[in-house]
């Protein structure tokens, strides 16, 4: 407990109710947290009240607060700007700080008589540079596209020194290069083409195509058909690139598309930056999950504060909590209107899904998972209203033949994949007659007692993030009260099938959650349901076979249940049992050779 709490509470009781920024400091007067508030008194008081309901991270921060400062401002908007500025300046330990582990990339226009356009990782070589860009892939694609569209040379020849030396390379014959090496292109015309290529990189395809179409028409009118044909080919090259990839998107003029993927305690954010209808850059960030704060608000405040390249639109999956303040900040920095847009359909929604997919793939790469698995767990958590994606899932299914061979199977999925070494099998012991609800309650209770007593292997003592039952509301209502009685906090849901035995929905205690429209969730739950059903049914069949074999063995005089069990334990499969000799049977069961021969005859007739 923080011994300074009485002092901090006393200080806070006199704090103003005006908007402002508060600055938490530790015993060394180091800034450990910076926050904004519409009402300083109410916000700061929430940290130091008695019996607080803090998250672990906030509790850790409060335990280290020795004192705090505050700055009063005139509005909540000014508080936002000041908070962003101070966080960037001081980088406090307990604030969410964006981490981009990639270096910067640049586009270089070389300082030569016949300049080249290349992608670079630094600015050491002489020349003019565009950037910096955060994505090396986008930088290289932009350079390759500009060189291809404007047919600029990418070989190692030097100009004009190598004019006329040797034949033009294949790039010239394939119409990928204008053939500068022939010496038939003036420096003035070449530099003009390079300038157009740079304009294409900076301003995008839409504006470049419009300008080139105008030039092409003008060239045709003055009967300069060679020039018109060259421009036509460039326009076609741009349109061809547009068809092949999402680098170019003429439906989007100037926009940032923000996609967020969550993976347990980490958040991954991709920003696809379109300028002039062209994917201009991409940035990916990783940061910890904010405590009780809107993820998008925290990200946008830090990402956009102080930036000058503000788009006309920001495409997002929801309007953030501080949306009006963030929009005001963007418009002030841009000097014009900026739209925060939550698309519902069409091309913008596709781009939003693309950005989110980029975030998921990045999260998958960092956590040794696929992007589909990351999205599936995130969507499952959201669909079920869980606080975070369920990393460790246990699923149960009951199988029986009437009241015979009543068993259950438990399968485990960790990080979206089967964890087969954690699978468990149960024989139902307390139900004399077929009772699926009673059997499910019995099996789950026996399993949960291993968590309470912490006895068993590492998987049996581990608390799952989610329990799924193969069944509907009835199964959930049978098990949910049991979990509460045992003092455990484990969400439990049912997996509902349709009349064709296909996964249809998720059941709670009182309703069903349709998952057919959420493909990632549907596929994951179907895999889990199919796997637990397969596992429990295979166990039931093996148990039933053993019971059949056992009854046959008991028909032999001198063979009781214990001796039959010894034989079945020794020869576990029917094939091994058929291959056993009378001598082996006599030794295993501890009977005479005569009884063993009778037993052998029965086995051969099974």
C-alpha cells in the first residue's frame, strides 16, 4: 500500500474542477504517468479513493505515486493537446507508448546528369530524398512502379558515359525501359520524365492519370502520335498495376485506414496511408492494452499529434471516445475539414478489413500464429462478450449407447490450435441411466476439482479462459451454477448444432448467439465441436468394444471379471487378442492350460 495516500487524498480534496493535465511522479521526482481530465478533481480523486477497483497496471502506478503536479487549461481540447505533447516529450513509464520496431526508408533521386530513382535505407548518398516512409515494402513498390510506368533505366550503366556502348538490354525490348543507353534521348527530356515520375510518387495515380490523359489528347491534336502513344502506354501501365494490387485505389483520394487486431495483452495497429488514390505508406505499431481506455482514442491521439501530413479522411471501425476532440486536433493541424469515417459497406469497408488483416498478420508473426487464428480468437471473444480473446479453451462432449458405455471427452485448443497432449477422457460413474445434463455436470465437476485442489498434471491444474459444451442452453444451465458454486470465474457456453449436425450458434443460459455471419468464429467453433465430438465418440466405441469382449470372455468357466480385465489390459486390441496363444492366455489370466484353450476357442469365434 502507498504510504503517501493520506497526503495525496488531502491534496486532491482541494484540487480544482477545471479541465487540465495531471502529472504523476515517483519518489525520485520522475514522471511516471501523464493524463488529461475534463474535471481534474474528479479524475485525480479516482486514483486515491479507498477500496479502489483498479486494474493491476493502474494499481501498480498508484503504488509508486509520491506526488503529482497539474496544469489547468481552458478546455478539454487544450488538455488533449497538452497531454499528447507531454507524453511525447517525457515518455512516462505507465503511459501507453507506441512502438514501431522498423527503421525508416527513403526514395532517392540521384544527383546525376541522368538521375535514377531508387529505394534506400538511409540518406548518406548525394541526391534528393522523399520520405521518410515506415514501410520498406511500400517504398520499394512505389519505386518499382514509377520506374516501370515511366520506363526509367534500372541497369548499372552510367550516362552519358555509356551511350552507344553495346546493345540495349532486354528491358528495352520488353518496353520496360526507354533505352537511354542508345543516346537518342536528350537530358532535358529525360529529366522531365523523371520529374513526372517523382510527381507520380508524391501525388498518386489519380492526378497523374488525369494530367497524362490531357497531355495525350493535346499531343494527338498536334499530330505528335509518338508522344501520344508513349503517354497512352504509361496510362495503361498505371491501370494495369491498379488491377493487380491494392497499391492503387482510385475510390480513395486522401485517407488513412486504421485496422486494429488484439492478441491477448498486446494490440497491433496498421495504418494504410492513401494519397492521390495511391497507397503511399504503411505503418504498424505494437503496444500494451490500455486499462479502461478506448484503444482507438489512445492510438490516434499519439499518432496524429504534431503531424503535418493529415489526410482528408480517417477510416476507422468505430468513432473513438474522444472523437470530437481528435477531429478538432486533426482539422487544426490540417487547416481544413477532416472526416472520421466508419464505413458500413463497399470499397472503404474492404480497405478497413485489409488494414485489420495487416495488423492480424503482424500479431501472428510476433506470436507464431496465423493471421486467421488471431482474428478468429479476437472475434470469438467479442462475440461472447469476453474481456479478452480466449487463449486456452476446453470443450466437452458426452457420448453413450443408451445407458451403456457412458463417457465424455475433453479437448483443448490453445491459441486457436488443438493441444492434444492436454486432452482427457472421462467415464461417467454417477449416472445409472442416460442423463446428458447430469453426466456433463458430473464430468465438469470432476475436472474443476483438479483446479481447486491443484492436483494432476500441468494441464489439469490450469484454469481455462473459456469452456464450451457440445449442447444448448440446457447444458449451460446445468454447468454454469456449478462453476459459481465452486467459486471459479470461467465463462461457459454451449455449441449448438442444426438438424444436419452442423454448427449453428453459441448458447448462453438464456439465448443463442448466431455466429454464421462471422466466418472466422464459425470456422473455429466448428473445428472445436467436430474435434470434441470425434474424440468422445471414439472413446465410447472403444469402451463399448471392450465391454463386448469382456462379456464374451466371462462366458468361459473359471474366467471372472478380474481375469477378463487382465487379459484385455494385456492384449489391448482385437488383433492382439486373436494372435495370443493359449499359453500366453494361461500365463496372463493365471488359469490352467485347459481353461486357456477354451478361452482361446471363444476368442477365435469373436
